[in-house]
C-alpha cells in the first residue's frame, strides 16, 4: 500500500543521465543549485471543530533563507483563509517585536489546487526568518470509492474533518509548506472532549484547554513533538481507545509500541502489538536501528493502508480482518526506514515502493523459510506485470511516481520489487544486504534518488552497475524468451556414458542481461538445474547429462523478470479485468421487488465504466441456453441453479472436468461440495480465443452470492475459489506446464 508521508501528485520524472567517474560508472558530483528557501520548524496551535469541518490554526514558521530580497512563497489549501501574517524579529533567541506584513495569494490550478501565498521580497533577509501565519477554514473532502475494479482499495480523499473522524495529510495542504522542506514540529491540538489526537513523533501531555484559549470550553488539548525532520505532517483524530507497550528489541533498542483503535475493536490491541514487535525484530537486523521513538497502529474511519513516520493508518474494515500479514502491517513497518526516514523525490522516480514491496511482501517469506510462498510471490509479480502492462502501455520504472491504478502498481511495485531481486542475484547475498543497510545509514533523514542507489550498490559491490540501472530502471520492457528446439544424442565410450543436450535460448525484440534458470527433467525422475547468464539475443546451451533428458522448463522458479503470453499464465479473474474486450453473461433472475445480489456486481462494473466511450464498455448479455459466448474477449458468467444447465455447458467447453456443477452443488478437482451456502468462482482459458478467459461466479442461493459479491475482485489472482457461507474453503491456481519444451532424440550416430 502507498506510503502517506507526502502523497502528492507529481509530474513524470526526467531521464537520469550519468557520467563515468573513478573506477565505476556512477553519478558524478555536480555543482549544486543554490539552496531554496525551506521551512525548518513549525510551531502549531490547531483547533479542530468536527461538526463544522472547521480548522483554526496559528503556525509560527522558522525558515532558512539563503539570500536576501527574494520572495517567500508557501502553499496552503484554497479552502483556508489567511487572517494575517507577521514577521517576528528576534534577538538572542528572544522575541523582540512582531511586524505585520502584506501578502498576495496566487490561486491554484487544476493540476495543483493549492493556493500560493507570497510575501514580497523587501521583507525577506538572508538567514533564519520567523513568520506567524494565522488562518482558518474547512477541510472537507469526504472519502470516495476508488475509480477502478479492485473492490478492496483505499478510499480517495485529500483530507477530511467531520464527526466521523479527522484525517489531514500534506495532500490537503492544511499547513503552510514549501516543497522539499524537511521540518520539525511542535503541536498543540485542541479537539472535542473524548477525542484523541495522533500524529508523528512523541506525545506529550493532554489537558483541558485553558480558559479563553480555545473556541469551546469542552475542548481538550494534546501536545506532540516531532524532533526528527520530516517532509510532511499527517494528523488524525477520533474517539480512540489507546494501548501501549514499552518494548525492547532483540538488539536492545527501546521503542514504544501503541495502538489507537475504535472502542469496538480495542480487544485487538494485543494482536497488533505482538505483530508489530515481530516485524521490528525481523527488520532491524536487516535495515539498521528503527529510526523513531514509537510505532503506532491507528484505526481509520475510511478504507486505507498508509504508512507515516512512526505510525500506520489502517481502515476499520481491515483492522477487523486482522491486517497483520507481511504485505499489510509488515509493509507499513518497512516504510519506517524506506520512505519515511530515507525520502524519495517522487517527481524524480519513486524507488521506495518497489524496495519496500521486495523487503516486506516478498523477502519475509524467505526470512521465515517459507520458500513455496516466496516462489508464489515471485510468480504473482511476474503475472501482475504481464496482465496489467501490455507492451504499448509500458514505461520505465524511472518514470513511476505513485500508484493511480493496477497498471502503475505492476510497474512501480511489482516490477520494482523484481528489480531488487535481480540486483541481489547480481551483487550477491551479503553485498546486497550490506548495501541496503549502508543506503539507510547514509541517507537517514535525507532524500535519495535512483542514482544514489546505484552509487551505493556499485560502491559496496565494487562493480560497474551502470548497465543494470540503465536496463532495468531507465528502459521499459522485459525479456521475451523462447526455446524453439532441444535435441539430445547419446555419448558412448570411456570413461563414462551419458547424453549430450543441445539447445538454444532466443530473446526476441532486444537483448537483456540477466541470469536464467533451466530445469532439465530426465528419465527415472532425476532433475538437473543450471543457471545460464543471458547476454545476447541468442544463447546456446550444451550440457552432458547422466540420463536422457525429457523436457526443459524455462525459469521454473520465477527468478527472472520477463514477458509471458497471457495464454501461458494460469487463468485468473484478473485476466478478465485486464482484457480489452469484456462481457458479462447474466444467468440469474430477479424476484419481484427483490433484485438478485448479482446485480451488485453488475452495478459496480457499470459504475466503474461511466467515463469510457460506450463502445469500450463491458457488454451485458443474457446467457444463451446453448452456452454460446460472445465472439470476442473475456466473459464473466453470473448465475445460480436456474441457469445451471447453460453454465455447466460453458464450464465443460472451457474447464473440462476440473470444475462441474450438479443438482447437489459442485465438484472441484474431483472433490464434491454441496449445501445452500456454496458459491464457486472459477476461471479457465477460453479455448477459442487465446489470451481471454471464461470466469464463472455460481451460487447455490442468493444468500450465498450476497456474502461474496462485494469482495469478488479481491480474489483476482486465483483460478478457483470455493466459498461456504461467505468463507473460503479452498482456492488456488490451475497447474500449467508453461514454458516447457520436449527434448527430441537425434537419430544420428552417438557422440564418441
């Protein structure tokens, strides 16, 4: 999930340019541009009135000004009105006088809605400058459902103050900011009695608001101090139940672990505290000391999975679903180092999400010895890229800034993660982790870019990695491989007999440099594995084996990153989602006055496609008794017992015997399942349209489908899912012998 420290929309980054310096081809030192004006400290007094969406703030800003007579410009939300700005004159640290200064407001634009507040250059002197800015207004952008088919995704909002909760990130521009400022903060925040404030840093005391200071005598005031410079500040508030634990890591580091949960979920505190401790103990040895004094799990009033410095903000729905998995809570904890301690300038390329995904979502499984799940994660990363990124929509990882949809996710997160897996193979295990810890140590509290990662890994490995970053970061695409033919001839004579295998690996379009694993299966069940260093468009393989080879598998463990045809991937619901042509076959009936729960699926698909041209929208077609499908594209079949015959005909044509329906229920991979709570989601390759799929959602009763309809697309990476009363009984992917080549015997004389 995306980090939340500075979730701002940025333009595409430029192509990185490198020069050769010293022993390695790495980025050279260049003459820096003059330092811009930056805000170094905020002293904020904030009052929040939820029922009015109201915000009232006085912010004392300390700025670094590199030269006199230049205007100061800072951003602020257009929904906030400045009451006055004053220049604070100090002597020996003490306040001497306050001088009101005039200001101008430049309106925002559609691409950047924040207004720019300008203070004229004649009031600006070089050195440290202190400004008082007082303003008020509303922050009221209610969370909205996401704009794509995945049902379980964060809601969209820049920031919101309301009776249901408070969420204010830098994206809402709720405080004065200057781009790329790394600031510390002191906050006094007044909220209604019974509410709790959470933000970055360390909590101070909470007390009743002093008489005459707050707008309302029923307000309480919380103190927070952020001593570590940060690129942004996120503030949340709600009626939380707080729990905390003074915890000591195995390394001896003391960290306060906390949860801020809604009263109905407060019983989950220990589970989240235990999981937090488990992840910190795993990642501190890999990444170095945890960079903050606390880590808090905070429940949110809308769907979210956001990582901020020293806390994570998780939606109430996923808190209830025990969101402690490595791709969930673990991912946000890794962001404590990567993204919230070492920052990235997203407009110059976002490397943070790919690296965090690799360390948390993927490497956790290696770390805990679950190698089957590690392989599955590699498979899913390759599959995600191939389904969501057709060649004509590909772009270099260097241009990834933030995730707008699954297409960006497949490049920035999944391909980005596999990039680090390939880098680890290139430089070696020990060097990779040493370099990563060095990166975190060197750029603690600073910005790092792709060129900085190249410099660190090149230095630690003592290798020229220019080719690697040029190939995987600055260029788009991935290798396209084929193994057109493999032949074998017996080897006779002394000292031993065996078989000589000859084959060729071909890269189409352009050549990539990477290690490729081959699995050779032989007579008698024996196997031989080898790693081929791919360097050119054509690589020849010649190997002597003790038994006759039968087949060769390309990259059986998904250790490489490459393009695979859609029909060679296990069929899943996301094949349907990503197909250019889609149809829904409605095989259900509505009762008078009671629409079928399948209508929820149809309505959600239709609402997601309102902005598409009519000709590109998903077609809604009644199922034919014959089971005939539309001529083109992938098909989603929605239905129950009233259309079982037609649905079974479709399954028989495209799934064979793997999934069948009968009057008692369904048979899946030879196992019968029955009962009124049964629902089956199954995807199979469409036999008459390579690359497209047929997906069936069948439910024994309306109640059965009602329990799974909303979460249907959550199971987008499974070939089959069987539900009973809304709970998953079994799920998985059809086994495929993809990228397998048979070895042919050469009938000529044996090799002597």
